[in-house]
């Protein structure tokens, strides 16, 4: 645990207004966590994210001005609520201040956290590459697997190529490092690693197999990757939509549509097929999507597909609701009291008639194949 005992944090502390600095710390943690959650949407609303970024940076500026005097509030925020936003704040402040002791604490917090230490990785991505370069050089070749993971994750956040070292990292004994390295290889379009990526399709770790398949698709070898990607997509889970998008990219178009048509016939995968319709880039499915919006289980996927095909729909008022009860008893029964962003089929229909007169004559379609 972090203690509240005063410790030396370098430069002399300057006079501050405690309540203001505390608010900066709390809001910086909140806004980064909100940003991270918003970026998980598929597709994310980048206009909203940009607004959150501005508010986040304003609060980080307040902490920069406070300097080391902000540390008691940063520490208190993490003690009170040790979640991803507070971990981001702790790590960001340690890097900003060049405070090695505090950064070592942040690394240990990240090691103990659930998942992939999002807050710590987010702090590395937020800082300038030149600022974190010495850390990355130390971590990426470290004996400690978690530090190697942080090094690769920092490269991912800044599109930095570790050159020949990446050959070793995609073979790393640690599965988390292998997965991050494979993702980096795909993002950087490292065509020299195609054989290594193909070999990882046989890895005993599911996440490693997925990112190797994803990377192969990024490199134009989707024929090798499609079986694994289709399996990940159909099974659901955290990477289902990313896998689905890669399947669509791998093509060919008619084969992908036929596969989605099969998904549509099964209740457990039908929503995935509806979401995939938005990834195909075919705007003629609009009224078929409106038809899907009237079914509770399909509505969220149909709404996301609408926003991908028609980004202009974000600016229209009344197309979505966070209150399922507004859509009738079936939606209330299905979603309960949860605040879920749902499309309002009647409103979307009226909007589409205004935007695309005569399109309604096409009617709903029965499949995406």
C-alpha cells in the first residue's frame, strides 16, 4: 500500500490551493478512465473523445503547475479508488516529474492490477515518445516479463519499431508479451515476420493465436488467418468485434457475406452478423438495419452498424435513447433498468426518409448474404 507519509519528491514544493489541486487530480483520473471506456466503443465517437481529451489535458496542466506538491493528492486518489484512471494519474505524474521511486510504485500497482494494466499503459501512450524512450529501452530487454510487456505496449502506443528485437519478442516465453508483440508486428506491417506470425497460429495461448491472425490480416495474409478470426468472432468475448472486422478486411466479399448469413441464422450469433453488416460499407442495408432495431436483442448491434455506415447520424437528435422503457415492454423486459444506448427505430426511419427519399421502397432484407 502507498502511505500518506511525506516523502521527498525532488524539487521544492510551491504554495498551492489544496482543494483546487485535489480537484485536478480527481478529474484527471476520471477523464482518462472515461476516455479509455469511450475508445472501447466500436466505432468510437472521436468528436466526444476529443472533448474529453481537452478537459483531461487542462487538469493535467493544473498538476504540472502544482509540481511535486500535487503528490499527496495523487497518492490519496489511488488509495481511495485504485482503478485504471487513478493508475494512469499515478504513472503519468511519476513520468512527468521524473520520479523513479514513484514510477517503480506505479509499475508494481500495474503488475498487481487486473487485465493489461490499462492505466499504466495509457500513461506511457500519453507522454511524448522522447520522454519515455529511456524507460522503454530498459524495459523491452528486461528479464522481468511485465516490464517487457510495458516496453512493447509503449511501442504500440507510439508506433515505434524495435527493429530486430521484435523477432525475439514474438517468441517471448511470456504469453502477454508475445500477444502484444504480434499486435505490434501487424500494426507496423512487418512483412519480414510473416513466417513467425503464421507459426504463432499454433500457439497454446488463445490471445496469442488471435493477435497473430489479426497481424497476418494486416499484412495481407488473411487466407491463413481467417479460420482463427472467424472462430474468435463467433465465440464472442472481448476481441469478437476486432476479429469480425479483420474477417471483413480479409475477404473476399461474397464469401464473407455468405459466412455472415450463416451467423444470422443462429440466435447466439445473429447480433454479430447485424453488427458486421455495418462493416461491409454497403449503405443499401439501411432499412434492413431499421427492421433489426425493432428486436431488443438486435437493436444495439443495429445502432452501432448505423453509426458506422452513416457517421452523420451522430449529429441527428432523437435517434438514440438510454432508456429502454421508451421503446416498449419488450425492451424493458430485455434490458431492465440498465442505461443502454439504443436506436429508436421510428426516429431512424423518419430521419432516413428525410435524408434518402424513396429508399424505403427497398424494404427490409432477410440476410446479409
